[in-house]
C-alpha cells in the first residue's frame, strides 16, 4: 500500500499508527473521548485487516496490568485511556514502568472531575509525570499517527525499555478531522523492525521471575535510579529516531518545536493542540512588528533541558501557558522551566499563565494580553505570576449561571 | 461587577482590527457551523462538507461538539475551509454560514444557533417556511435560505436523517463542485452505512438538495473576536464557588418534546382503553383522562412512536410534526 492522504480524526490517526506498527495485543476499556481508537482497532481486527488480539477488560486498572504483563512476554502492546480512566488505573502505571516493559499507551486529555467535564486540559497526563513512562505530546492528527511509530522505536530501544505515553487533546484533536498522510507499510517496517525482547520474555519454556519485592532501600534505590538513567538515555535515542523518521517519511519532530523563535525576543511556551492557536497569535503579532515566537513542548519525559535552553537563551521574556493547574502552586511547566533556567547566565524573565482549563478557549485578546504583559515585564521588571486567563465576558456568564443556581450570599 | 479590575496594560496596547472583505478562496477562511439534534446528522453533514472541500484541494478541518451523547440533545459541528493551512481549532463562534437542521433550536436560548454570525453571513434553516417567513418568525437579521430537507429525507430515504442532505446544501452554498460533493457523499455514507441502496439514495438526495439551492456568493471575513478584557478572578467562598445548584424544581421548565418529527395521535373511536400505550411509554408521558382514554404530554413526548407500534388495535396514528 502506498502513502495516501485522508481526512482523519486524531483518534483514527492513532488507530492507523497502531495498525501500521503491527501491534500484537490491545487490552481496552472505553472512556470518552478515547473510545473511537479502540472501536476502530476492534473493527479492523474483526475484519481481519489487522492481526492482533483485542480484549475488553473490567477496568483501566486491569487493562494497564494486562498491557504490562503482555509486554513482559515480549510482544508488542498498545492501549489507550483518558482522564478519570487513567487515574483509575494509576497504581499500575508505576508498577508496569518498573517492569521496564516498552508498550505504548495513548492518553486523550480531558479535564479531571470535580466538576466533571469532557474537554481537554493536561492535569490527567501530568499526574503520571513521575511514573517512569516517557511522554510525547501532540499538536496535530498527523503528529499523533507519526508519534505512535516513533514511540515504539524509542521505548523498545535497548538503552531505554520503558513504557511511553502519546498524549493528545480530547475533542480538539481526538474528534477533529484534518488531512493526514497514512504512511506506506513497507516504509514503516523499515523504520520499525519487530520487537525482540532480551530482558523480558516470559514464556513457559524459559522461566524467569518478574516484579520482585525488595526490602531495604539500597536495592530499591538502584532500580529506581536505573529507570531515571534509562529515561535520560531516551534523549539521545530520540535524536536518532527522529532523524531516521525524517529520512524515511520526510517529517521532522524535535523534542521541542521552535516556531518563529530564531530571531524572536519574546516567546510563548505551549503544548498540545492549543499550540495551533498560539501560532496564529504569533503570526498576528508579528504583522504588528513584535518579534515573538512560540516554543512547543513535545517530549516532556525525559525533559529536554538542553533543547529548551537553546531556544530560550537570550530572550527578553518568556510566557508559559500551562493548560493545567497544580492547586496550591500554579502551572506545572512553569516550575519545570524555571528550574531548567535557574543556572543560566543570560536567562529571560519568566511569566506564568494558566489557560484553556477544561478546554476553555484562549481568545485573540487573551494572547494579546500575554504579549503586552511580556513587554511590560521587560520594561518595568514587574512580573505578575501566576495569572488565570479569564475574560470579563466569561465572568459575566459565570455570574449569570451562579444566579440561576441560586448562589447568593450577603457580601 | 464589583470584583473586576481592568488591567491597564491591556488598554495601552489594544489592537484595533479592521475587517477586510475578501472573496472566499482568495486568502480567507470559510467557517461553517452546523446545528442539529443528536441522531439527525449534523456531524456527518460537517464531514461531507469537509471531505468535499478536501477532495477539491482545499485545507479542511471538521469537528463535532457534543456532551453526554444522547438522541435529541442539541449538538453542533464545525467545518473550516481555507487555501492556507488552518491555524484554528475548536468551536467556531463567528461563522460565515450556519446550517440549522432543526428549526426548533432557534427557540432554544441555550442552542442559540445564530449567535455570533458575521455581518453578511448566511443562515440556512430546514423548514417548510419561505425565507421571508422564517426570517420574520425567528427574527434573523442575516440572509436566510430555507428548504424542507426533512420532507426530502422522508420522501427520498424514508428516514428523517439529514446528514448527506444538509451536507449537499452546505456544499452548494460554499461553492463546492458537484463532483467533489458526489465523491464526498459516497465516501462518508460508505463509512457509516453497509446498505448499498441506502448509500445510493443518500447520494441522490444530497444532489437533489445541492441543486435545489441557488449558488450564492459568500464573502468571508477575518474573525474579529469579541472585545472582552482579561480580568482578575477574585476569591469567593465555597458557598458560592463550589459546583452545586441550590435552586430546585426547574426540570418542568425544560420542554423535551420539541424535537419530534412525528407525533402520536389517538383515535378514541378505536381505542379499547387497554392501557398498553400507558405502560409502554418509556418517558411516562401517557396518562388517562377522566373518561379513561389515554392522552400524551406533548411538551415532553419525544415522538419515539413505541405506543403506535404497541397498540393492539392500531388506534394511534403517526402524524408529521410541522412547526408553525
């Protein structure tokens, strides 16, 4: 089959990536807005166009256990979830990462309850930040497909051998169709050879013990730190994987994407599908003469310290838009980026904004507000941080809803 | 609004946009918003338009938005068409064109299908009314086009499913070629249907709608964005800021029966008062009157017609609902 171009949703793009990766086993559990991925895979497997086993489990906890256990036998495994489902299976994330099993798991981001919602922000996937899973975050449907292929190469590399998340936004990507190139299967096979496991090959004919108990901290420390070192190795492996991907498919994905950052004085930092809105805002403000650019975070674990610093070095001001909120602290990436820049000599001012929670739009005016705040910060040195992006119109609507709900008190 | 503090930095640098009118296709983007009810086909209609534009060489993007999925709930879907790569995502709050599959949504303040439509924009309404009548009835200021595509659906498909029909209407207004529409309908209908005859009927119905609409010149303009400054969100006590609703008894205010395509009508001459319809109604809408005859609460009857099916003496007739 040659390369073809189709209108695909983020979900069907992921399903195509999984099909082309010739995955062996797909444990599943439904949750909006991810279900279309497993529905598509289940149909293909039923139709016989995909040679894999698809199993419905009783929960995400069992599903992640099944994914890890199957991967420990040396087969290629895929699974997916979202939001509440990810949290329901949370215990097993750390457990299977410790097994060093390189399966790919998609998280379709959706804001966490309460109040319950359906649209995206990143508190779900960032809750899994420290689990040992690597994390790739996608902006477009094409990138979601391509990232599945890259993720298997990265995770299955002998130097890494850790599970990996590919993240995309619910609705804004999962249900949005845009033109996507579906790669040719022979080219994919050239890029992604079959998984040959030397360290986890759980078979009846070759007994081994997995998932050990260790008492006393020294063994435990050793194993945990080895996971960290393997994750850091993934930075080197990522470069190789991404170069080869570009060579074969002609699309290039760095650990961090710099959009008009080369000559920029001011930088927005964003991730996932809302970066598209940020790019439009950059184009607009550039026309007015402001030298602005956008840095999109793509590989988030391991954290691409050096690539990030190379882009941000010498800039006047950087505004991080966190589409998440660490309650009682603020934006999660703001803190991580501040940490990365702390020892830099020529470091930019760093501003923190919380935006797009529960899929709230970030309007042109809110972007303008950020650009102006960066200029003001550079001119005066005053930095307000963190700030929620919220407009007067939205506040009025909230007041109206509160009044309908009978939320009044004597002020 | 005692809490709101306007940040001063905002005003100093506020940009004034001047909308530039450009013909569609030159450099701007066409933004189309579809309004329908779950099960009517608004999502597939947005895909038919998206695929047709894609096949014609445009950059296209389509996207449905719905909450907890159920039949009859208001849903919206969006299609963006452009010659340049599309740097937008999510809802379209300022459409150039609105396609309304269900006329009753115009009376629903939450759906508000004409909200944000641009000056010079086009509103298509699926109704038996003429454009002038619909314009007057629903107080729509913009250009209005009407066609009773529910009737066309019932006549040509035997079903009030409007996906490919609304797609045909939208494609015509957007200036898409017939051949691209034809390919798009074949592709999208085949993706959800296995019955070859029904696919062919969908194609015929879509093309019928395409030709029933006169080609129009659509001018697209830059989305301006409502001017609304960024504010400081103040602290409020949990009495106010916890997600609870304190008012009670608002369910009766929500009429859930306004999206019927057919309604059940009783023939008391034939009715034996057996109460089968009362027992079978899944919404508990059917009760008995003083004489022991069944009647339904039309404010909440969804027109599922289970009562028509179940009536042992066939005393209930299905009658097409026409909104007047």
